[in-house]
């Protein structure tokens, strides 16, 4: 079944080179498929296989995946938060899907010249999604967030402090507003 869906995705992407097909003819179909794949992520038997298929198949549609990166990141984080603590499957494969989405979504980022302000803002927003999850008590969410932050920092080449500093006040306020007895012992 996955081979059939992969062939359909490749044909859709190849259609963009046809003379009488415009981009807007293909995008609604890809959008529908992505919505369906993200809903399938919530099913424990097909967990993230659709998103993995799209990241491996759509080599020419990186821009489209990049435009939907935020939705994919939030869906994957939701899935990680919903996983039981004693996960029977190999979670590294799911984290690799997460890193693939980030890699595809940020492959066009330029940190020099005129593209720098928009690239900087995009990475600050992504860090804003991952940074609060570092203090999550679920080890899988914590591990995935840490790996994603490490990847984004290595992509930019800038120090980690510069990316996390804009979110520091929000993180500290959540720690200081709770009584110490309500915090987990590790914090």
C-alpha cells in the first residue's frame, strides 16, 4: 500500500512540469493527503508512516513541506506527548521523521545576506515550540525536543543561547509561578 501511495505522490509532483498544469491544481490534493496522514499519526498502528512517506517521496516538493512545517511539528509533538512511557517500538525512527521534517522545511534557509531576518524569525518561532518541551516530564518529548533544538542550532551555526534567550522569560515564569512542592523532584 505504501508503494502505491508513494507512486501517486511522485506522479503528483511530476505533474507540475506539464504545460497545462499549474501549482494550484496539485496543492489541494497534497494538502488533503497531508491532513489525512497527520490524522493517521494518531492511530497507534500507522503512527507517522504517512508523514515518513511524504518526507521520503516528495523530493521536489520541499517548499510545500516547508510551508506546512509548523503543523507537522505540532502534530508530532502531540503524538509524542500521547505515547505511553513504556513504548514498545523503536522511538528513534519517529524522532528521525521529526528531524526529516525540520531538515526539509529549513533546507532553503540562508543566514547571510537579505534572507537573514526571515530565517532568524522562523528559527526563533521553531525554538519557541521546542524550548518549553525541554522541561516536559515525558522522556520521549524531552529527548525529541533536545535533538530538534540541537539540529536547528547546528543549522544556523549560532550559539544556543542566542536562540533560547527570547523564550527565557516565558520559561522562568512557568517555573516561578508554581510552588516548589508542585514541581517534579528533578527540577
